[in-house]
């Protein structure tokens, strides 16, 4: 084999191996960035304890009444604070009395 051909083959092999190594490093950096992004989206329990408290969607009984009346028509008889939000007692146009729960954290309104 000619020395110039040998030198050419060795150069080609070196270039292809260095390209493969660079590609592997690039893939490793990409996977590390993806892991970092996932960790940012899903904080650990220790991080969760240090974040500011979750804001409430419903900030008072007046807001709970307004939300309940948007879904259920009628006269509001009473509003009481419950463990997770508010309980609104409503008299509808048919003379029926029923309670509606308004979750303060999520704003979810449901008839009991």
C-alpha cells in the first residue's frame, strides 16, 4: 500500500471518530438539558416547601356567592365558611333549598 493512501485512510478514520465523539457529547448535553427542564417543571418536595403558598381562587364569601349564583339561579339564604372553601345555601324559583360548595383553592362549584 502506498504511504500517501495509508495517510489518507488514517486521516479519514480519525475524522470520522472525532465526529462520532462530538456527536455523543452533543447528545449527552441535550439529554442533560432535558432532565434539567423536567426537574424545573416538577419541583421536589423540599423545593415545594420553600415556594410561596398557592394563591386562592376564591378570596372571600362575596366571591363565593357570585360564583354560586352564576351556575345556580336563586336567592342566597346563607354563606358559611367550610374547611376547604364556602357553603352557599340557595332558594331556587321552585321553592327548593339546596347547598352549593365552592372550593376556595380551585374555584370549583358543585351542588350538594
